[in-house]
C-alpha cells in the first residue's frame, strides 16, 4: 500500500457551485481512505469517478492526458481542475507509476512514436499504432507496468474483449503484492477481482459497495438470465 488517502481541501474552494465541486460525490467526499492495493471506482457517467482519478494523477505528478511523470504532451483534456485542491497521504511516498486514460490513448501512442525506437521498446517493441486497439492496451499493461508503482486506470476495458479483460485480471494479480491500482470501470468482469474494494460514486456520496450490489453485476446478470424478457420490456411500445 502506498497511497493511504486523498482529501478535498474544501477550505480552498472559493466557488463550490462551480464544476467540479458541484458534483455531489466530490462536494461531499472529505477524506477518502484506501485500504487495499486494488480499488475500483464505479458510478454512472458524470458521477465524479474519472474526475477524482484525474485529480489524483495530477497530484502524483503524472501527465493527466495519460502517461507517467516523464511523458510530456498536451491534449484539450490534459488539465485537471480538481487536482490542486487535493491532498494525498502516502506510506511510503512513491513516484513510479502511470495514468492510463482511454479517451486520450491515441495521443499517448503518438507521443511514444515521437520519442523514437528506444522508447517503443518499453511498450513491446512495436508502435502502439501498429497494433489493434486491444493489443496496444494489453501491451501497455504488460510492458509498462512493473513492481512498486501506483497505476491509475480510467475505463481500461474500453478496448478489451472479455478474454483480454481476464488477461488484465491476471496482470493485476501478478502485481498486486507490490503495486497499487485504482481503477474507474464499468466492467463487471474487472469488478469481480477477488478481495478488491469497490467504491460507488452514486447516490451523492462515495461509499463502499459489495460486488453483487453494483448495477454492473445486477443488470448484467439479469440480462444474461432473462434476455428475452428484458428485450421485450425494452422494445415494448406504450
């Protein structure tokens, strides 16, 4: 365990009615403790999970467009509004790690190409642009992630098939004894990792939730077990 907690310094917030402080879960978060080397953030889009993950990346010194401390490139979404208002507590402090952001992964891959062959070797020896989306994601995880790091992943399942999501679970398992992962996800497969903490950003506050109580699990299970009935209800004309 490295990152022990993240705290919103609410005394520094001058306009609580402005984004992102008007997001209910962010407004109410206070101090959020981490007790596990693998923690998942879940919630509807707009609930604040990716916003908080980006803010943590900012305070870790990672490029908030994606990458580690040494990756310097810009995108339109590379600035964290929340980051300057967060306080992180460490035990011990660690600087190695990576922020994986699905929506700006293309720009990150272009950045790696511009650094040249010496950098490409750290991502499997082949340009990330010359691989399928899923292959490039998985090669990033396999080749860039190592022991004693903190890894922040924003919807890593975006380009992963169910089989490759299982491969990511194995990577988490292999590194979980020496590295810390905080992952924002909608994937019921990833959320099924045994023993992980799951924090929900729904209902206006951040709270721990059991795997079986997540919408991701319940909706997926209901669909698989009652596909015809659910589709009939969904497509019914009133």
